[in-house]
């Protein structure tokens, strides 16, 4: 990954690169009873998908296989990639976890040897047998009648070299009969399950359907079927499938084809298209769509019992979220303390296969883990609205509002509760302790961090969630909301520091480093901390303007504003040297933590300004003496 990049007069900060999650560390399913959810990252844009002629892709959960050089192969369905008689095609791409299309499309083929009578046929999740290397794929097949469809789970053999899938046979059909369900106007959809290896058996998960005593359709919250791995592999080598059995009334005696299925999560709504991944040190983690807007998670020590309550991971009422996949950061089939959850996101309120993108969230299992700290920053937008968040905000004209910098824990800490980032409508951001974000009409975006519920024995500030009459939400330490709004919630006690957040902003042909406001031409690239007052070993840092060139200096002669106080010697290893550089025909000045001025052509290092704390360092509660 490049650490710095010169782009038409702009320098991207080397201290704020995108980072992949660390490799998997040992974790059991029970460590995931509590999680932290990162913000959404778009990994395949609608435009990128269209450039690769992948209309409607991915329309199932992803199959992910490790490849060479840090790349992976991704398998899913393009509903428009086949022929007129069989429009669906299995697509294989090569890419990274951050960009599944980075290596392009390797193949696009229809399922081979598919029997007649199925109008929709495509595959997604895959499983590689660790002994033989044979790769199996779950196939989702549908039959149509009475303007309705009936879904089934079948098995295929996937050839990694060619990207082709050969049909083997059925694994699971619902309890309810197809003709009976469709004639009564019901769609029956099992989704596309993952293949999960537990104690020598391959499992698939689904919500089964049957009729209750009154003749109404009844759907389980979660059901499962299994078959011995050895039998599945032997049958696949012969081009067929071995019998699968559903779990029902404590036994594995019910046929996978039309048999009764027990409910592993009774009383819960259907877990649509559940995707189940093994935890590194035992148990499984399930992610699924609770509805067409919300993705949830649950875990179990054995894949059958002890399921934790479903945790809402994210929800966005503005978009349809579907086809969810859990992917380990090291082995895609195993979740460590951190793993990714991918899903297809339709960019209209109703699914539109021509306007969709692939997004991911980083999930961190927090129970029993050590924690670090992260700054919570109050940003102000040019229109006066706010967003208070621990995630990056780089919208033009948005800046960290002075006095609105606090600290949260990244994961659970003794005496803390989680804060969630939410959105009302399309732009009304707010934070709350309510994981429902006030109701399903609001979006649940991410976990901001953990805040003390009572005053800790370290410097802290009691935070209030404030709301103005016009709908703007912000956070304040003032219970009267600075006279501009009304306190709607007491959030808790955040860590507090007197330090000043000093940021670098950029426009097309200028940089502006300041602890204050900027104009709409400038977007934030990154930040450091300065001291708020003069102490031993610090000097003032001034922000100056010559013509259109903003720059910083330790020379008071420019008559600029005092941005804060900078250390003249490094107080500790946590501090970074920061330099003033100039480049280009106009010798535009900018700051950098690299002594080569980020490799900008013709750049000159003019001065060592001093030493600063990077903003991505753990939140520090006291200024250095």
C-alpha cells in the first residue's frame, strides 16, 4: 500500500493511510456477545461494477477463497451474465478484501449439468475441503408458478482453475410443499446459505417454512441441516450428493428434502440468507438480514444451542441491504477477534439491480479484550450543522470545532456503555446510547466507542446530546446546550484533554493547517495535537496567510493567529516531527511528518517546526509538562 500520493496539487497524508484489519487472533463465539461495528466502507462502487459489466452483481452472498500475493477469489452471481434461457451467471473475480475487483473478472459461466425446471440458478458461498482440496459451492435454485417462486438449496462442485460450477444435486427443500405454498400466494425463499464445518459435519443454515394448524405459513427463526464431510466429498467425487438431515426435536433424523426442521431461535423473525462462520477458538458466528434494511449477528458455542441475542450491526432505511457475508481477515472461513461483514447495498429505497454497490463493516469482538482510546470530535459543516463522531469526516468545509474534542474507549471498559452513531433522514447525524437509534426510521451506522456511565478517576467531561429546533444534533458539555438547543439525552462521562486538535486541510492548489475554521474549498486530510498553553519546552505555532498561501511558522512576525503550542524537542516516542515544506511554481507551503516532504516533485523542506502527537495515537488525557 502506498504511504503517500501526489494528486494534481494535493498531497495525501502519510499518517492517515487506509489500513486492513490485523490478522485473526484467537477468539471464541462467546467473545462476540459484544461487538464494535466500524463505519461502512464502499469496496465496489456502482460505477466500478458497471465498468466490469457486472449488472446486478453480487446477487448472493460471496464465496471467498484465498489466492496468491494477498489476493482472494470472490464468487457470486450476476443475474444478467448468462443467456436468454439461463440469464444468471456465476462470476469469479480476483481482488483484495478492500477491493474485490482489483484483479478484474476471471470468469463468468452458467451452472453446468443443471436439471430442467429451474428458472433461477446461481451459486455463492464456497467450502474448500482441507484434505482433498475439492471446493464445494452452495447453489440457490428457484422454481416459478402462479407468479411466485420457491427456493431450494443445492450443491455444486467448483473448479477454481476454470471458475466453472458443476451441479451435483439437492441438499435442502422447505417443509412446505411447493405447489401448496405457491398456489396460496406465498414466496418461499431459503436464501443462499454458507457451508460451515462443525465437528466433522458440513452445515447449512436457513429459515424453514411450513403451515401451522390454522393453515397459515409459519417460518422458523433459524434452522439447520448437515451431512458428514467425508460422505459429502465422496459423493461429490462421483458427481452426486449424499443425504442431508435437518435438526428437529433434538435429533438429526429429519430428511433435508422436505423434512421438518426445528427452530434454533424460536420467537425470532426469519434470519434471511444466514451466513455462518467458524470462530477461531470454537463456536460459530451468524450474520443475517433481519429485514431488507437491517443486518444482525448472533453466536453459538456449537452451532445449535446457546445462541446469543441478535445484535443489530447496522441499519439504513434509505437503502436496501442484502446478501450478507462474514469474512475472516486471515482465513476467510474463520473469524478472529476482527472480521468483515460484506453486503450488497441497493442505492434506491427499492432494489434496483442497476444502482447498487458492495460495502463492508469491520466487526470487532470486544468481550474480554484489552482496549485503547479514540478521540470523539465535534465537526461543524458550512451550513452550521454538526456531526460528532470517532470516524473520519472529510467533507469540504467541515472542521473540528474547537472545544469539542473528547475521548472514548474503542472497546468495552469497566463502567462504560457503548455509544452509537446514527442518522435521521439523509444528513441528521447524532450519537446515542440507544442501539435502536430511536426507531427503525433512523439509520444505525456504527459503534462510536464506549463512554463512562459515572465520573471516572481521570479527567472527564459529562456530555449531553443536544438538538436544535431545526433538527441539528450535536454534543456539548453545557446542559443548556450553549443556548442553541435542548438536551435530549445525557450520554455519559467522556475522557477529556486540554490539547488542541490541529488539522491539515487541502483545496486544489493550497494547503491550510489550522485549529480553527476553514472555507468550503478545503477538506480535512488529517490531524495532530498541539498544547493549549505555553509550558516548558513549547513555543507558539502561528497560522499565517500570504496572498492565497496559508502556512504555519514559529515566527511571530507574520502577525497570524496562535494555533497552539508546539514542542521544540520530542517529549516521548509517541510524538512525531513535523516539517514545513514548499513545492510547485508558487512555492506553496504545507506541513508534513515526512522529512522528504512526501516525495512531491521539487519539494523543499524549509524548517523543522517541532514535535506533535498524531491524532490516531491513543487519546491522552493530560498535556505534557
